[in-house]
């Protein structure tokens, strides 16, 4: 890395050998549209990628190659869709503003997006990354009362730093290398999660090395397993819960977790519970099979009234097995309410669960915990890589750190 001399510019301080241009000086800006959904020949068997903000919402990195829906060549010919070349920049400019992607195939897009097509030879990857870290700026420039939209004229006036082309390329290569590493970890997480689901399905219903099975309220289970109501194997501590408003929590800032339906919400200076407990969402949880309605808390913590607090009776069940079985089971038929689904305590008590002998519960939990530990390590690695990427983007895209250009 070299010593950098800076100058003031409309985008802040940048290296003296960098330029500054408006979007309209570097790119042609195109708007998108939706062909009439009443005309089948615009959609049936379409093979032209038609990008929407939803397609851009969960990308690994910045590249986009596909879309949920596609349009036909007839739609291209008979509507004002704009077909853009590969490696153009797509920006979601409404509902919501700020997703950024580079298309790896020729594509069209809807009215929720705008496309930046380079006028001259630039590395569009660099500018895509730059716009990505300026998401809030794009949102702040958006107008509208019912929903925010970044209009074409405003987008065209935005200033961009313009490094020398070779530096654009090198910065992009570095960031894409990190994106590649993140994508690799994401794939490993996906494979491990699939393995876990398979293991849960087999172990929690078939157990370990069983050959004889019986029908039960929860499906086929080993003959020496029981089926019990949840209330038969746990102690329920809901009467100890105390909800706190955000104002109250601000006055109580501290180190103890404050928990709700789906996990830790805040940290405060006091606790209600001390030990290991299973928390099961009373409302607002994902109650489907393999959902996220239950989690374990260890140590000292506080719970509001949106999570049931249950503790395994150690002579009958372990907290870990209880957690895994509550995540595995489909609890949707136990919840009530049309708008906000709720699992009230009376119904929760009657949830039927399979119950293996204690030793088998422990062995099953150990196997699943090994997979959980693998997932935790992968998630930690992903977070580290994302932090590295964030730091590199802030430094490289603004010229705070210069990259070495080899001839």
C-alpha cells in the first residue's frame, strides 16, 4: 500500500489522481416496466430474465443471473422493456431503495429498478460496490409520501469517484475474491443445514438402531418410546415473565439478555432467570416444521411475555432434546388467531411429543449438537468475512487505502 495524497471533492476526500463524475456522465440510465400480465404470450414459457427488487434481495455477492419470473421475446418486441447488456448495474429504486446487482446475462427489469449502462470503458463492478456501500445515501435522496422512490433525474445527478481504470479493476477483483469466499461458506452452511434436517427427521422419529416401530399420535416411532403431553415432562415458568417497554430498557442498559419470541432483543442490568431454559414463542414465531419458534437460553436473562419459559424435568427429558423436538415438529395446528398467530399456554401444555429413554435422548442430542457446532463455526467464519469485506469496501472504494497495480 502506498502513501496517499488527498483532495476535497463532492464525494468527500479522495486521492488526488482520482476523478469525480456524475452518474449521467459515466452511464446511460434506463427505467423498467412490467408487461401486461393479462397477455399470456408475454409470459408463457418466457426465457428472458426479468429482474425485480425481490430477485435482488438475497444475493450472495453482487452478481445476478436469474429471476423468479421471465418474459418472452414477444414481450421485448411489443413493449418498452429495455434489454441491457451483461455487467450493467441494476439498482432497486423503489420498494425498497438500495439493492445493487450486476447482471451476468442480458436481461430486462421492472419499474422497481433502474439500470446503469456504461457509456465508455469502465469497470462496472467498482461502481456497483460503491453504490452498494452508499445505500443510505440513495435512500435519503428518494422522495414520495406513500412509498420512497429514487427518480431518474436524481439518480443521474449523483456524484461518483472515478479511480484510474486499472485501479477500478484491482479493487473489484479484491472484493470479488472476498465475495467468493463468502459464497463458499454459504454453500457449506446450506449443505450442513440439509444434513441437520435429515438427521433430525431420522433421529427424532426413528431413534438409534431400532428395528421395531409402532404408530402413534406423532407418527411411526420405536416401540419402546412413549408419546406424552408437553406439560408432563416440563415445568412452565410463564408467571415469572415481565415485559419492559423500550423506554424502560433504555434506563436499564446492561449486560443481561432481554429475550422475546425469536431471540435476544436487548441487554439490561437485571435478570429474572438463572439457568438453562427452553424459550418457545407465544406469538410471532415460525411454528412450521424446522421453524425457529424455540431456542435455548443459558445463564442469567430476562424474558418478556412473548415467549413461554419452559424447563425440562431432568428425570424425564433433557432441555436439548426438548429444543430439537419442538423445532422439528409442525406446531402450526396448535396456534390460534388469524392476524397474529398465538400459541397460548393452555394449548401448549397439550402439545404431543415423542419421548425416548433418557440415555437415547442424550445420544441423539449429542449427534445434533455436533452439527450445530459445525454450523456455529461456519456462521462465525461468514461474519468475519463480511466484516473484512465491509472494511475493505470502506477503505478501497474511497481511496483511503491504495492497491498495488502491477504492469
